[in-house]
C-alpha cells in the first residue's frame, strides 16, 4: 500500500538518522539536506538508495539533484511510488 | 576415432601462500593536489578518506614495481622464483598493448618459462586473477601462480580534473597462489555490467594520436561519473559481497577481516553497514595513505593489514574488487 506523506517523512527521518546521525525530530519538511541536515552529496546518494528500497520507487541520479529539501523528497516519493 | 585423453591432475584446493607490496617512494599530500584543482584538504578527506598517495617516479615503472612486489610475495610464500609456474598481471596502466608486461616480469624474476599474460579488468583485475589462479592450481595446469596487481594511475590522471585528481595512486601488490589440503579460496561471485561501460573510462582511445598533432590532443586520462559509480558500489557491490559470504558458507560473525577495493573510504564505510560487519572484523583502510590504486589495492591492503598485525595468517577475509567495465569479483579467502 502506498505510504502517506507523514509516513514518508517518518521513514526519511529514520534513514537520515541512520546515515548521517541526525536526530529524527530534526528531519522536517522544510529542512534542506545539505544546509540543515549535514547530508553531503555522497550521503544523499545513500539516503536515496535507502529510500528506493523502503518506498519502492526509482529515483534516477538526474532527479536526485532536484531534491533539495525533505519536502522535495517526500513529494517525489509520493508521486512516484509503485 | 575419439581417443582417450589423459586428464590433468590438480590440487584438491588452492590457497594464498604469500603476499607482497611495493609503494613508490614519493608521497603526495593533498596540498600538492590543490595546486591544480580548486578544492581543499578537508573536502578531499571527508569525500574520499584520502590524505596522501604515492606517485611513482621515472624509475618506478610498471615492471619494476611488479618485480619488487612479486619478489616479496614469493619470499613470503617460502618459495623461490623458479617455483613460479604461471604469472598473471592485472593492470590498466601498462602502456604497451603488446607484448604483455607479464612475460618481461616473469623473465626478470628468473621464473624460467612460465605461461604469462596480462588481465584487463579494471579495479577487479586482482580478484579476477585470483580466481583464474585458483582454477589453474586445482585444475592442474600450474602449481604456483603469481598474481600481480600493478598501476601507475598517475600517468592516467588528469591533474586538473576536480572529480579524479585526488583519487588515484600508484603501486604494486602480489600474491602467490598454490595447493592446499583444505578450501582456502571460496567460490568467486563475479560478473560485468557492460551497460555501465561509460561510467568509468579512459577519455580517448590511443588511436586519436594517429595523424593528429600531439599538441591538439590532451593525453588520455581516466574519467568517471562519480555519483553513478558511488551508487552502484554502495548498493550493488554490498549485495555481491554478501553473495560471496553466502557462497562460502561464512557469516559476517565468522569473518576476521574485510579487504574491499580501496576506491573511496565512504564506499568502505557504507559496505560495512550494509554487511552488518561486527566490530571485531579488521577493515582495510589503506586508501587513506595510498589512494585508489585500482588492481593493486587489494593485495597492497592485505599486505598492510598483515604487516601491522590487524590481521594474521590463517584469518578469514572477504575480498571484493569492482571498477571500470563495470566489473566485479568477490570471494572469501584464508589469509597467508
Ligand atoms: C569522486 C567523488 C568523491 C565525488 O564526490 P561527489 O559528491 O559525487 O561530487 P560532486 O561532483 O557531486 O560534487 C558535489 C559538490 O562538491 C563540489 N566538488 C566536486 N569536486 C570537488 C573537489 N575536488 N573539491 C572540492 N569540491 C568539489 C561540487 O562543486 C559540488 O558542490 P555543490 O554541491 O556546491 O555544487 C565521488 O563521486 C566518488 O568517490 N565516487 C565513487 C568513485 C569511485 O570510487 N570510483 C572508482 C571505482 S573503482
């Protein structure tokens, strides 16, 4: 069953916590991965790979660049999940 | 008529008997790299884990470094050069397509007339060679096989390319593979993904020089799509590593050491997580002071892990090579 936006943000928070050690509660819709959450370009690749597994979506490299905030990623997943 | 052919007779199993390495004398710190690219020591360390690498001087040729590393591996195995009856050299930075550098190396070592050839399998070259060597020993076409991984990647580095200038290093590593009474090299999980051939490659083929004014053509270098390769490594290669463990019937708990190709510290860290390697597993992090030496990285890292006492002879290690092709090969081995 497709995940809701709330579930996606919760999932992303867990992933970001696992990969970058950021507290789960800091991962909010308006937060930028690189500027606010200390997720650099390579950690972002890891976040994407983990999100693909978890939400059953494909996020090509070219689209990753456009996912600046947690909200961008959540919207993308919401739209593209199988 | 179909006459009866006598089969060859090999050893029941194969093992790595000795390992040796050669690191060029010149150490190149990140500061020197910064002369040519807009970057910082901090960026290079956090994105790759590299602080220094070795770059070979004019005397430290592919053949010279190989002979040095091989000599140490042969001695470590308790053998002499005459015992070696096959020489396999994995490299992408020997600049003569023919003849293979393996024959010159065999000759210079004083190995007699062994079969000798080169392997082109990028950063998986060493593990490809290890797999061939195991097959040769158990099939009976050779008793002691020398497998060398050697690179002078500084010759193929565009010093002004921000994406690669800091990554590559030079060096040689070698092992001797020989007979064993017990399994000591597990099944290899290997393959290629030619659909990703463009992600790591030499910029130009050598024949661009035919008829061209050399000043109009930039010397070929290795380029890569860093993020695509990173994604492939952390996702697909962790799976291949797990498959090699499964194929050998080994759990992560039973491992003593993990010796992945030294491509990027971040890839190594990610693989450790994906494989859920316990704390006690010694992880090769030779990249910090060696950079990415392609086919030389695994034997060099193995040699260092043993020399520093982080791992010991008889330990169980997972090795995995991956790179341009894209190609990969992973196996569980008993350390020499
Ligand atoms: C090479 C590698 C470290 C580059 O990291 P990356 O995060 O992909 O780098 P990007 O090109 O996406 O750049 C990310 C940011 O760093 C900057 N950057 C790129 N190269 C830089 C450098 N050398 N120094 C400083 N900053 C650099 C970029 O400008 C970009 O900044 P921006 O986000 O403000 O625009 C990484 O992709 C990698 O190691 N990949 C695996 C390669 C590998 O192991 N290959 C061999 C396999 S055998």
